[in-house]
C-alpha cells in the first residue's frame, strides 16, 4: 500500500490556518529582544480579540493572580513579556483548530486538545519540579506538540480514520500505526506547519522531536520536559483514543524524572485540578 506524502499534500492546501498577523509580529519582536510595553500595544492593540483573550486569561483561575489585570501592559508587567507571547501563541493556535462535534467513531479535535492541554500543564509542572527549562515555554511546547495530528484530522480525515482503526485493531500507539499509512509522521507535519507559522526554532524542535528526542533540537531542556509529560499523560490518563501505555521515557530523560515516574499515582491527582482549569479556559465556547 503506497503511503500518503502528507508534507507534499500540505503545500497544496489553500485554506491552511494562519496565525493572526498581530501574533506573528509580536512573536518576532520578542524573539529579537525588541518588545517594549509600547511595542506590545502597537503589535497586539489592533487585534482586540487577542487583547480580550489575554486579559481574560490573565484574570482567570489559570494564573490565580490576586490583582485584577485591566490592560495589556499591566499583564506584561505582572506575567512577563515571554508569558504574554506564549499566551498569544497558545490562544491563536487553539483558535485555528477549534474543537468540533464528534464523528461517529469519536474522532474530533476536542479529544486531541484534551490530551495536549494535559501535556501542557504537566510539562509546566515538571519544569517547576525539576528546575529545568522555563515553565511557560514548556506549557506552550506541550500544548502544541501534537498540532500535526490536528492537521491530519482536519485535512486528511480518511487517513486519520485508518490510523485510529489500526490503533484499535493492533493495540499500537499512534506513532507506530501512522507508519502504515503516511511517509511523514505527525511530528514532522506539525513541525512543518510551525515553521510556516514562523514559530520560534526551539518550539518547532519540540514539535518535531517529541518522540525521537533528536539531539540536534535547539531546546533540549524543554523537549525533555514535553517528552516526559507526554509519556506520563499517555500512561496515567491515556492517549486521545483512551489507550494507556507503559511509563517508559527516552534514556536521556529518565534520570531527570525517575522519581516522578515511580510515584505518579501519588502526585498526579494533585495536578488534575490544574488540567481541568486549562480545559475550562481554553475549550469554553
């Protein structure tokens, strides 16, 4: 059976989601180290939808701030420009792939986002516990790690159905099952889309390498946290299809999270309320 070349087909899609111009401009300024308070207002101020979402996010239980945040500049002062940048990226991508109604076999974007949000929260938690990588960067890395699956779901639904059927029939993981039908993995597809969106190189590397743990990835610390979080979520909560997998991380990551893997039943329930808060905020209508 010939495998579908998703990367080539991706270039032929005319309605592929694009990030808001304001989000792209702001992201570039932060990456260049040129983002001042005035720059924030200039770049994002014209897109009131983004501004309102950032303020809503800053005032939600998700951050748990004691003081009400009323302006974008205030949010940047309290949360930090990098956190605002990550929030802009997170909200923009979620908006690009909104959850839809379930199909007959249960495949929908909501299931994928639930998994990704759990990985995002857990990546952030692990980074705080291990003091490795910036928690906000790890959150957005976890949130976007499976964006390639969202591309498959939205634009190559028939292929996604075949992969899901193979997972059920053969008890294979998504990464194993997809090899039957596509020449490029969901991680490669997600990385290609992230590159089209001009996301930071470190984030592109996390998306592309969260399974392979490529040593050439530009942000290995964040990659390790997202990889570990993905394995733990798949083992404790299950993947987006509900299958649970062994808690076996890449050898380069194991020393960093060994104690977390051995005690997951003890500490994971304490993180679940944060995951529920993330569900409520990002997935509400």
